[in-house]
C-alpha cells in the first residue's frame, strides 16, 4: 500500500529555507522506506514577498494551503520588516485560521546534549500550549500614538470552549504517558478571570481522567522549577503566551532551540496541522550553512506522527538521537547534519 | 544627628512574620550604629484578618500606611483564601495605590551560593519591572461564568506616561552602573500595540542617555539568555507580567528565592515605598523556622538605600555576603540566620 500526502512547504525567512531543505531530505528518505509519498507545494511567503508585493498571506494562498494534508514551516520574520507584520500577518494568521489549538512542544534532554544545568536529571516532558486564544488574539489597540497621552491595550481572550478542548487534549496525552501527570501553569492569583477559567476547567475535565495526577503552578514558579527540577514535569498545559515563554526556556535547558521541535495541531483534523522548529529565522547566521537543522528534522517527525505514522516518526527520533550521541563538538554545516541524519535513517532497519 | 523614620510593617501570611522579624532585627542593629530610629507600626493584614473580618485592606488602614516613610512587607497569600483575593486586594492594591511604579529586583550571584547553572559566569543585573500597569491592572472580566459559553478577558493597559517614567528610571540606573547597558524585554512582535509603545519609548528616552547601550529581547528569548548567558544582562526594563516571570527565573539562577530582595519604589516620593522578598508566603514551611530570612534582610537593605543611607545598606549586603560565604550546607533556623547576619553587622566597623 502507498499513501500520498499533499504537503505545503513554507520555508520562510532567514535560516528557514536551509533547515527546511534538510527536514525535507530526511522526510523523503523515511517516506521512501515506508511507501509514503509527499507531494510538495512550496509557498513563497515571508519578508521577500512582503517587500516585493506588500502581501503577508493573501486569502487565496491561505485557501490553497488549507487544501493540503499538512504544512512544514521553516521560520518567519526579518529585521527589515516592522516587528509584528510577518509574525501576526503570516505565522499567527496560519495558526489562527487553521485552528491550531494545540501547540505541541516536546522537551527531552537527549543523551550527550550539552545543557546549561549542572544537574539536569531526566528531562522528558511536553508542553501543550494553547494556540488560538489568550493574549495572542490580536485584540488590542492604541490611541494618541506617539504623543505623551498614548494608551495601548492588549486583550487576552479566553473561552470555555477554547480552554476545554486544549485541556482535554492535554489530559489525553498525559494519560498516554507512563507518569500520567499534568501541570497547569497560569497566573490565577493576578489574572483572576482567565486564570480561574483555566483552573475550573482543569478541575472539571480532570474528573474524567481520574488516573492523571494534577497540579498547578504560577508561571513565575514554573520557571524556577524548569531551572531547578525540570524532571518534575510530565505534561504542562498552559495558555498561548505562557507557553511561548516556557517552551523557549525548556528548549534552553535541553540543548537549545536548535533541537526544539513543535507542532501546531488541529486535533479535529478540520484543517491541516503545521510543523515548525521553535527557533526563529536567525537572520544573523542566515545563508551561512551554520544553522542546526535538527529542530526542523524533528518537526518533520512530529508531522509523520500526526499523520498516523508513529513508527516512521520514531525512525527520525532514533536517527537524531544517534547523531547527537556521536557529536564531538566539531562544527558541521547545516547540510552535513541533515545528510548525517538522513544516512542514519536510511541505514536503520525499517520497522516492519 | 539622628533621623527618625516611621515604618509600617506588614508581616503578612505564612513565613512572612518569621522572616520579617529577622529583617527588623538586622535593621535595628544597623540603625543603632548609624543614629537612625525606626518607629514601627505593625499592620495585621492578610489571611487571618480576611477570615475574621472579610477585609483585605480597609481604606482607613491604607491611609494610615500612606502616612509612613516606608513599608516593610513579609509575604501575602494563603491556600485557605481564594486565589487572588489577598494578592489583588492587599499586595497589588498597595503597589497600585501607592504608585510603586518601579519594582526593583537586583539579581546577583554571591560567591559561594549554589546555582543550578553549570557555568553561571558573573551574574549581576537588576530588573526594573513596571509596577502599576500592564496585565496587572485588574481590568478584566468574565461572562457566563461556569457555563460552556464562558468568556474571560484580561486587559493589559499601557500608557506613554507610565512607560516613560519607568524607562527613564531604568536608564538612570543603567547610567550609574559600570557597564551602562539597558535591555528592553517585551514581546513586540505579537503584542504589537503595547510592545511598540515600549520600544518607541526606549528609543526616545535613550536619546537623552547616549552613553547607555540599548538592546531588545523578546521575553521568550530573554529566558534563554537567563539560562545560558545571564552575565550578558546589566539593567533589564520590562512590563509588570514579564518582570514577574523573569525575576523568579533570575532568583532561581542566583541561589533561589530565599535570597531575592525587591523594592516597590515610588521614585517621586509622593508615597512610601515598600520593600519585600520576592518569595511568597510558603505555607508548607510556615511556623517551622525553616524559612531563609536572607531575602527579607536584603529587602531591608534596599529600604535603607531608598531612604538615602547607602553606606548602611552596604553594611547589610556585606554582612549577608560574608554569612553566605561561611555557609557550609548545615541547616540553620530562620532565627539563627538572622542572628548570624545581625552579629556580622554589629561586628563590622561602621563606615564613617
Ligand atoms: C515568532 C513568534 C510569533 C512565535 C510565537 O510567539 O509564538 C515564536 O516565538 C514561537 O514560539 O513560535
Ligand atoms: C504574589 C504575586 C501577586 C506577586 C506578583 O505577581 O507580583 C509575586 O509573584 C511577586 O513577584 O511579587
């Protein structure tokens, strides 16, 4: 049996295209071994297009992308474009329009990876970050801009519908993991309206998952534990902004954003999910073959898993783990890393 | 010459009273040597009063406190009180009513202090956290609470007036430090209205401080650098919520919240400033003499500095540094730590 998937590829800006190339290379090797085909359509979106046409994400392009089975994204953003234009107009627009309400960010300290922590312990948790609500909704504004009387607002919107579905997803993930532990992170002693909605929802949904242990941390305390006892975490569920912050810190303690993969998932499959490294476009090293493509490659693994090919996803993870264990600190180019991981995938005995 | 100050003491909940006792003990020793007198009024505020009377901060009490020269606060909050009641009704009400727009949080890794980082470098920065605006204003609400149609909002309010005054304060502090470096932390690629107000303000005020180097980090990236290269920071200026998060992480990497002091400062001196440890009320260890009073003691040092007694503040810092350097990992009671630091202060030759 062969399966053919349509894949929308948004390589984006900076190091985005370089790392995406390597992710696609590895994806192709895995696909070949598994009788899968990925029909790719590249979408030229990002800084170049914005400079040339003023467009971030035209409606027609969004509708085309919506027709695909999945999306692979590199990175978006460039200092030549005013801050926010591409992030809000392209990346966040994709996440919101395609209803990626589960922003999935696994954090695992692979053996051999350098970490800034002296005594990291066993780090293996996943952050389920809400992706379509909270302070990210773009519901803010400003008056008297540029005058001494300027007032600027940002509104965090949170709905029972939106919180419940992501909390339910997080509980299901926690239940499927050996430790079965869920930590809600919020700031419910200050952001009392949003925070209490989250707390009440976790309590209510938790009743359906009696075998999952639940605890709660304020976001500030959560950063302390990420630095001092990250092994305490199994599944973290949190809002869009707190999830953004915690997952960068989580990446830092597990070897850096060069290794951190993420999925913007629509669990209801009413639109294609999107997979991307946690890192940004890193314009300072773009075009120099210095970027680590591992996070992009692991994101392709998450894509395979989402499409139901867990064994193939596992082949990518295993190849990456083996590659990391063999790293000796010698610098390698983006291509060399991608090539090395692709070769390991090819050399593995495919899981029958 | 002797100076007499009126000091309002809000010991609060949990370990608050224990650590405040030690801070007052040390303060008295320093004061005696310097010809200063602190006339103390204790205010019984917190969980006990709320349970007994339903009051968090009666207007009359607030007005009394307002008449003092400074406030020393222990910690506020208890699990027996619904989350947010005391935080919003007491602690944040004090910060907002007394216009504590500079929430000052120094982070220094003292020699000998255990840190979770393998290679911390020289950590010595200060976070200037805005204290009267942002997502902390309490401008949110909810409809259809407890139903599947609940919607909860939190509004971040940011004004040119409020941002400019705290940014100016941060620049002045940066200018007075050897490295003269200021880092703005925000999320201006997502929270574009608030973020751009902050960025424009830093640019504008920076023109008056040409000798201060300025850079910008998104809040997520800032957490990475706090874990991987905290020595890069000198002065950080940021909003109320980001400052809350960053300063707990900063405390974690510099030995924990047992050592982190803070000042809620009104630089215009139109109302008393308030000094408190960064840690919370830690009800799990309350009443057991296990709490580390060092953060509370260092907060008393910040209080002295704010009142213009820099040399006396320095005596506290020096005594704490010496005490920390002599720590051998043996557990000491709250009282023993306070006593040891007080003795070191007494034994020091006072600065003429
Ligand atoms: C680029 C930015 C808009 C984005 C976010 O804030 O979500 C990034 O930081 C991420 O974590 O994917
Ligand atoms: C107790 C809480 C309201 C407070 C805050 O969020 O400011 C605390 O975390 C702090 O940092 O002082």
